[in-house]
C-alpha cells in the first residue's frame, strides 16, 4: 500500500526510532497569542533549531497554513519561506489577521531529515 503524504511528515507525538532524537532540533517552535481579536494584526514567530546551516545539512523552507473553523475547504496557505543554506537562518516572523478561530500549522523541510510539523490553536474573539 502507498502511504498518504501526511504519513511522511514527522510530529513530536508520533516520532519513533531514529526520529525521536531529532524532535527538539527539527520541530518548528511557534510563538503567538492563544487568543486574538477578529481582523486585528498580530505577530507569529517561528523558529527551528538549534540546527546546522550548511549546504550538506540545513532547513530549506518553512511553510505556514491555517485551518479555519467553519471553512469548507482547508487549509489556507499563509506563507512559504525558502531558505538559502549558510545565509538564511530558519527564523520567520509574520503579521497575520484572522477572522475566525482555527489551527495554525507549520511545516519545515530539512534536506536530511524530512518534513516536520508543529501546530497551535488560535481563538478569535
């Protein structure tokens, strides 16, 4: 049987075997408020690491999605930041405005250790 693409993404809860040792350095860390006001700008900071940043081993991109409550088709792609090895560190700051509550998903890609996901629920008041 062919795996679903989502089965190829590592999460801290489901990492096993060799991947367990990579959880701390590969899982994106999301910093933002738990609650925001509808339509008001707020900041989301995303960081991966500490992680090597060489051509041989680096974070190549960070992608941000939002699963909006009540929306028929999800997720919404909010941003994708491609990172150049040796030059760009895996740290991203975004300004967002949400209309509804939902879940922010962040996926990062390490050229040696694959895709890693983090998520955070955000309540819109």
